[in-house]
C-alpha cells in the first residue's frame, strides 16, 4: 500500500487501539459493528455530457466523482491484432490497460482461452481488455505516482475479470465501443480510497447509457439520435435483485482473529492484514470447476469471487515503541521490585523486560483460516456483499 497520509498516533495510542480491536467483540473508534460501513451520500447522472456518472461522499468528507465516456472505434482485424501483439524480436508484448490485455498474464491463466478462439468447446470472449481504460486523478499526486497507478490496476482487474463488461462493448466484427472511466477525488483521501472508488464506479456504470444501434450485422454502425431510446450498459429488470451488475471491491482487514470491514485511517494503522476482495453476481460466465464453491447454492442470486489482492497495511510503517530496557522509569520500578525476588527471578524478569515494548509493527501475512472467513463473509448468501449491493440499490437507475 502506498503511503497516502501520515499516522499521527503515538506507540501507546497504537497499542491501545490494537487492544480494543482485538477484543471480542471488537471496540471500533466510531462504535461501528465489525461489518458496518461508514455513512455515505450517493447520486447518479450528475455530469450531463457523460454517458454515465456518479458521486459518493463519505461521512469523513472524502468525495469521489466518476464519469464514463464511450466512443466508437474500428476494431483491428484478427491477423493485424496478432501481428501487433508481437515485437520485432518475437516476444509477446502486453496489450490493454497496464498489461492486462490479450497476450498478457490474464489470458494465460484464463483456462486456456484466447481472444480469437476457444478451447475444449468453451465460447471465446467477443470483447478485448484494451477497450476499457481507467484513469484516476488525486489532488497533489501525479498520474504515475504509486497510489493512483495501483488503484487503477485493481479496479481494472476487477472489471475485466468479470468478463461481462468488455463483451458489452462489442458492436460487430468491425467496430466496438471504447469505454473511458475517469475518476476524480475532490480532496486528499482520509482513508484508503479503494472502496469509495469502486462503489462510485459501480453506480456510474449502472447509470451508463449507450445510443441504440440501428444498423445490422457488420455494417458501419448507425445509431438512433433520440437519447430517450438509448439503452443501459447494464439494463434494468423488473426484479432488481436479478439485475446484471458490475463488480464491487471491498476492503477488509484483520486484527488478530477479528475481521473488520471498511476500515478507517486509524484502524488501518494497527491492521495485521488488509485484503481487497472483488465479487460479482452469478449472472456472468464464470469459469472453472470450482466456480460455485464460493457461493451459497440456496441463494437465488449468489456472489462469486473474481479477484483477490493482499495489500501491505500502513501499520508496517509505524515506529516501534521504546523497549522497557531503555525506559528509565520502568527500570527504576523493576529494580525496586527486584529486591524481594530471588536472583533467578530477577534474571527472568530482566530478560522479559528487554524484549517488551509498548507497540510492535505487525509482521507476516494473513492466516489461511482468516482469509477464508473474509471471503465467506463477503460472498455468502445474506453476507456483506449482498448487504452493500442492497444499500446501493436505492440510488440505481
């Protein structure tokens, strides 16, 4: 995780906060439950010149605006696309956004499927990864700084892993839509902004409309000029719970055995592990024999895990507390108390005191059992993922 803000907490405050979050149940600074999200204000269709837009403002004042713009482009032929994907020396060049396009790592891991054909009887995807472009603008940061680049890569990875979005950009064999997703943070983030950007992008894509296509087959695309006849990128249905929707990415942290959702800046300062979990509904073409293992079979609209990222928490950057061996007040107290102890007990006490400090930055990764619980709490029927989607349903178009 790139440093996005300072951590103005002393080692004693960090230790106190870590102890509070480690209790059962945990005591959060803002008195939220472990799965509760911070209050937010959301609205859509705020940019009249965009195909889709949305705005979300968290209670702490962090605000994001997302605009979606679509343009028609001519699709290169399959032969020229194959030639352009190789460099002069014969090495395959990564295409698409940040190396996630055809010829990149994703296609190698996608069950042997490529862009132009399928294997083992599986239907290949019509869309290409490079048709989607995500740009993030954060005040006071360059476009090539670590935080905007990493956030853009995670959001792009989730949108492309879904598979449904890039297929919606297909017009015919000669033309396609190129989708530009521009994200603007109106102020420096007071917490890690990944959930804010993901939820705002989710609403903006749901509100995105494309002109209705009038031409047929492989003709040059001709669209209806009437905007009222335009179609949604994700068409609404009578049953909103069964509506096809873009994925969402949630930020989850652990402190000991406790799991907390939507962590604040202070909570991230003492996190043992931080994980970004991207999920989508089961409407998409999920691949793999274990695709249904992440969802409850009894749920009418289960969620599936499509992307998982571990994030280096800022708690690792905190300074360790002063050891008791260097603490004069603790040393005086230990010497006075040692007068009534035997020599062996005094030696053991001093040995323990030399390694004890008020606060130690966490080291190591997340346990497998804790990671499995995180995923289950998000994807299970009635879990946090469905709760978040249900909360956003009130502002959907």
